[in-house]
DNA sequence: GTGAAAGCGCTAACAT
DNA sequence: ATGTTAGCGCTTTCAC
């Protein structure tokens, strides 16, 4: 019994059904001109032969593969797992497939894109780090739309969908201030990434407005990871030269979790009594009992919708939408890592909506 | 500026390089008969035109797409995220791509397979739940190898790679016994899945050997999720009709984490003083400070290798390997959720190897 | 509503 | 080493 057995083709089905081959094609194409009874006969023959249309072959003429590339950077951050899941469900529902690439965090995606192009994907969604503007032009020139998810390249032709990161950073600062924090620290992620920069910028801006000096806001890099944030947090509290902060902004949830775990287990700190913590993303893990993070929720579903609307996969003939930067408002979810000031008390309804 | 711009084809490149079209094909095919200087000239022309070979078109003749389908069930369990990552890296390294499908946990994968077949994938890796044997034959008949990852269908034609789950269950039982546990409970996952069944079976078997009565081992379903395990754990400890267990086996790490978080936060239990906990998988989260799980490590890398060797994507002409069940030994990782008995003390070297 | 013919972009066989 | 020819399985005109 040897592999590479003959697969039934539309010709086989046509022969069995007693029709010409194009009729088989029509039988599998919705809204095509074919008599209902003919279609039924063809489908019956197809069933008998276990015939499955070859979409590789049809792509050759239609110039559509119904494949969308998703380039992922940091799977160690559950946020991107949820992004993957959201896109996957959405794509499958519309009969498209996801070709998934993983790129090492920090590495550039140019090579991934090159591989993607070979497969004539209908669109590219990129969540990973660096991408040269040359690659963006190459995609655009070939008619392949590309959307950056949760990042943007200022002044470039690439379109992007993201959370309003600066605004979210302000929300956390606001919450800290309302809870009476006086001294601040933040653990940032990829220093080259706009996402981390923007969140930090919004956070700092709001504090500066309150008259807090920039030099009094401690800033340590946490390499966008649980482990990186854990050691960053310890370094902040072990630094004898500076006063201890009473509020810590973790640039994302997974880093806040790393910081909290380290500070509790190594230094015995209690959250929020010894230190309040705010973060960003609202991944499902954020609501688990040990964390109960007060965080800014990224509205993934809406971001996915926006991404798809920019890609407009259903209207391939429309021009590619270039240079769009679509920031979407995040929402502060009050949980337990920042004491809720009396004025906000009524807002602490956290597990609803998105 | 209109989309669907002409992409350069091998004819365009041929014309620019002053050669015939097949020569372009050869220039992009390693080990093909072409003069080095001709190849260079062609590649130069290709570069000028941003030419990228169309693998969709080449698949039509070669009958190889270099696409492998990965069907994922439960992305909420980080174990499968790591599986995805491992396969993705491995596939990319050999120039193959992953077409990812997500299937709701519990749902069957037949429809996913049908979609997969349209794309003429070179192989299928399935981590999700149910799959009819009919689908397996359809794949096999078309020459598409399929491997079940971390599951198997007894007596079927499908091949599978998995951890030695029963053996792992025994390891946990053994550890509990060595630590002096007397009363036991387990939180199981999908009751229809062999993985959960086997782990539980091995666990119970070992306890029975010690003369413990089956009816004295509490068993509650935890729906394979963090949340499900959390409520399962609470139900065990709220049941006044039975004695409290002093050892709890979580069928996987994520469920053990859910159980631990619930028991600590809701009932104030201390691990391992009030209750020892053992589990399975050794996901990276298992070593985090709040958990420090004693667990059975699944050797993902070896399992991935075995999967690929069964698929033998490089030798498509070999017959498909059917009905293989390849169990791979797991290894007990001692951390802090089971007190280490003196005799084992030296073994507590956990963060090495796989 | 159906069939005949051409062609998508490439690789494989053969001829030179 | 290179060119010529055919054909992978489908969709798309265009006749009928």
C-alpha cells in the first residue's frame, strides 16, 4: 500500500456524474449557474469518490488562496495566544485559513514575510517586532494588504490597529493618583516597541501634570517577559540609593505577574498594602486569585474586527488601505492591586463586556 | 493605485535575464543542473523584479505544498501553546509552514480535516479531541499522513505520539506515598480522552497496589480547565460526607494551578502542609513562585521529533505509518508541592534537561 | 444550463 | 547546460 495514491479530481467526478468537468466546478461554487438537480447529482458523485476540491489549483486562476498569514512574536505572553485564538476563530468562520509564523521576539520579520509571499496569501497580520518598510512596499506592490496588530510604524505606509496605549497609561496613572500613591516606578518592555513606549509615555505625562518630577519616576526594563519583570522588580526594591515606590506600573499583565510573584516570594511584600500595581492587557490570567490585577483591558474583539475591515479580504479589488493608524480605547478594570478610592467604588464591576 | 497589481512571474524574470523560463525555475531549485553564472544572472534579475516563486503553482506539479496542518483543541492550556511553538519552530527550520486550525474543546475535528484536505497539506498533526476513523481513512487514502499528538485511538489506523501517561500517573502516586500521604483525591480532565484516563489509571493502580481501596480515592471532573479545576477542588473540600484528602493529583498543571489558587484563596489551605499536590505536563508556568509544582514533565521536544519521524515528510513515497502508538517516558520533577522525603532529597535538581 | 477550449505559474521529461 | 513541450486541477470566457 503506497502513499501518493490518486486523489479524485473534478474530471473523475464529472465522469461519474455524466457531466462535463466545468459543471463540477460550478456545483461547488455558490451562486453559479447550474440546475439544482445537476448540482445534487454531482455532489452525490463527489461524495462517492471522497472528492475534495483542490483549492491550490483553484487559487491559480482565481488569484485568491483564502489563506491569511499571522506572524507572531512573543507566544510567551498569553495576550498573543488570545489574539491568535480570536483571529483563528474569525477566519475559520469565514472559510479562511491561518498560516502561522513565529518569529523570535526582537528578530525582524522580513524573512517570514518572504516565505509568506511564496504562498500568495490574501493578507498579512503582523504582531511581531521589526519589519522593514521595504517589505511593506513589496507586499503592497503585489497587492497584499498588511496590518500591524498592536503596533505601528510612524510615518510609514503600513496600517496598524492598536489600543490607545498612551491613553491607557494615563488611566493607570490616574488610578494610582486616586488611590493616593506618591512615588512611582514602571517596568517597561521592548524599548524599541511603540507599544511599551506609548504606555509609559501616557503614564508619565499624567504624573508630570500632577507636578511629579520625571526623575522621581523609576524606570527599569523588563524584557517583555515574566522572568525579566521579576528581576526588574527585585532590582527596583534592592536599590538602596532610591526611595521605594508605592506604585508600580507593569507595562503588561504578564510582566506585572512576574513582578508580583517575585516581590511577594522574595521580599514578602503585600499587594496592594506595601505596593500597588497596575498593568495593561487584561489577559484572562489577570483575574486569577493570586493576582486580581487592576489593568487596562485591550478590546481584542474590536481590534480584530478593525484589522479585518482594513484588510477587506472580501473586496480584493479595492485599493489597499495605507498608513492607517487606528487606536482603540482601552478600559480600566478595577480589581485588587490598586485600592479603590471611595469615589470609584461603584465602578468595580469588572467581569463584564469588553 | 489599484490592488491586484501584476506580480512578476518566472517568464518576466526569464525575459530580463535572457534565458528560457525553466531556467528560472532551476535557478531557484537547489542541486539542479544550471551553470553558476547563469543562476547568478537569474537571481539578479529576480531581485530587480521583486520576484518570489509562486509555491502554489509549483505545488500543482510537485504534489507537495510544504504545508502541514496543526489542529489545536485547547489553547487555554499553555501546554498546547508550547506544542504549537515547538512545531512552528521546527517546521520553519525545514522550510515548511503550519496551517493552524482551532477546534472548540470537545468538538470533533472532522470538519477541520475537510478544510485541511482542500489545501493538499503534506501532513496533519492533531492535538484536538475527537476524530472519526472515517476521516483517518480519508486522509490515508489520499496519501496524507496524520499523527495524533498526546492522544491515541486504541485499535485504530491512526498513529499517535504521547507521553507514557499511565507511567506518569504512577510516578505521582509513588511520590505521594513516599511523602507519607494516606488519603487521596484526583481532579480529572476530559472523561472521554485517553490522556486523562491513562494518567488517572496509572495513579490509581499504584495506590491499589499499596492496599488503598478504590472507593477511598476521591475523583472529581475538572473539565480540563483552570476554572473547572478550581471549583472541583472546592467541591472536594466542601463535601462533609467524606474525609479530606491529604494528597491531590491534578491531571495537568493548569488544573493543579486552578485547584491550588482556589484552595488557598477560598479555604486558606497551605500547600504542601495542608495538602500536597502533584500534576502533569511541566509547563513553564509550573515553576513560578506561587506554584512550584511537583509534576511529570512531558518531553515535548522528543515528542515533536517522534511525530515528525512518523510523518516522514521528506520521504513522501514511503508508505504511511499506521497504527503506531508511541508512548514516551515522562520524568518526575520534584519541586515544592510534595514534601521531598529524605531518600529522594538528592533528586531535587529540577531545572535541567528534558 | 451546459460544454469546449484556453490558461493560471510552475516543474518534469525530453531533446538539443 | 539550456530550450521545448506538456500538463498539474481548477476557473473562466465563450459558444451552443
